[in-house]
C-alpha cells in the first residue's frame, strides 16, 4: 500500500462483476489504478470475497480488453434489468478520461487511510486522498463499491457502517 502513497494516478479502471438484477447501490465495483511510477501494473483495491469485510489490494496486468467509461451506465442498466446475454465475467471500464475522475487522474495520492470500527481493528475500507478529491472503497452485500466526490456520491455507503460503531480513520 505504501507504494501508492505520493504517487501520481495515470489511469483509472472500474472493475465490475455484472449486477444481474441487483440494485444500483449493490453493484460490485473494484478500483484499478495505474500510477506514474508503476505504469505497467494495475493496483486493484476491493473487498475480500472470503469474508465480505476485509480490504484487499492486489496487483494485476493492465487489461487489454475493456469498455470505455461511456458504456458503463448503459451496460449496468442492461445487466440490472437482466437483459444482457453475456458471460458473467469481470468487466473492466477505463474511466481515465471520465469527468468523474478529473480531479484524480494526473494527481498525487497525498494520503491513504484504512477504515475500521472502534471495536474491530480489522480494516473494512480504504480511502485514497487527493488535493481536491478522494476515492473511498467499502464493502457492499456481495462485494465492494467505489465512491468519489462525483462518482457514486449519492450512495453514501459509509453511512451503513456507523451502525456498527465509531469509524476510525488510520493513516498508513
């Protein structure tokens, strides 16, 4: 995780498991970022599928097959309405040029925080902080979600975790 700190984000991918019939707030979205320093690696941030709570960080190859961000809403609506006839495989969406991530792409990750509940030190989320924005990764019922000031901001998924107790933000 320390490798990402003070690094400049060059590309952003949203990695989505098809939301067959799911509500918009429950779409399983992981974050993939490519940084200036590690331009040939995709850092993937999400939630463990084993316990649906723990934060995960993995490194993958940069995808060669992906959709443009402009196709995201159309495809998610089709999946949610059970109108897609594709395989259930992770779909990668390049959001690098999306207006939702304009204050993140080509900006430095200034801080990284792990989120936990006061009575449970096991982190359930990650927050990447930029000068004028953030990326928040937290669990949902069947996976993970991503929020920024502009993307998924209305979901306010973090509010669900207040029911478990005080949320602690710890700098790495």
